[in-house]
């Protein structure tokens, strides 16, 4: 049983498992409408990289302080960030740093209620886990660079075609 979704599909492949479970890769980069899809005997893996930006009117002194003191530059609509990576699973860029790295939420849209892991992808495309979720990231933001631990739960590509 599945719910119809208009989001584009990247790959569809069958992988041998106990009952021939299929894997369906769902490209989230152009998805604005579909939040879930269900298929019997199929593992749905959301892929791609999106950018989470807040309205420019939400920018305030606290966001500027986080940028100045902790090198966490949250993204606002008036600043364009172009994702030059494609990931499996899906990552949502919520902030950058001054070194050209991305702070991303893994597998969910970024936001204060997200329980998804927060990772850092540096300019050289090394991936580090920096928090278990958004709340932990904010609570320990002053130490986020020291809290980096290598993370192998994301496969990184330069494009969707390469993936």
C-alpha cells in the first residue's frame, strides 16, 4: 500500500534480502509537497541535499552573536547558499561556517523540534557528527567544533548523477 507522491524518483533497485526487500531512493531536492510515501516490502531512502532558510525578517542580534562568537551562520532567505553536494541519506543545510563547511540535519528538515542527528561537512568533504539532535546542538553550540566525531552514516557525492 502506498500514498501517491509527485516527488521525482532518483533510482529504483531491487536488493536481495530475506524477502527481496526493494530499496527506493527518493530525491528530496525538488520536493515541496510530499512528506511521506509507503510501499509494501520497500525501504524508502530519502536522498539529496536541501537548504533550510529562515525569513530575513527573523534575523536578530542573537543570530549575529552565534555567527560572531561560535562561527555558526544560520541561513536566511536573502543569503543564497548553493549546495554543491548530493547525499544519501538526505541532508538539510541549516547553517554554514567561515571555512566553507555546512552544518546539516540528517534525514529530516532542520528545525528546533527535530530529533535527527546534526553533522558538519567540511570544505574537504569530511563528515563529522556534532550533536544527537537540534536541541543538543544549541545547548552545546559553544563547543560544537570540539564535539566533532567522524561519521560514516552519510554517503557524499558531487551530484545526483554521480550518486
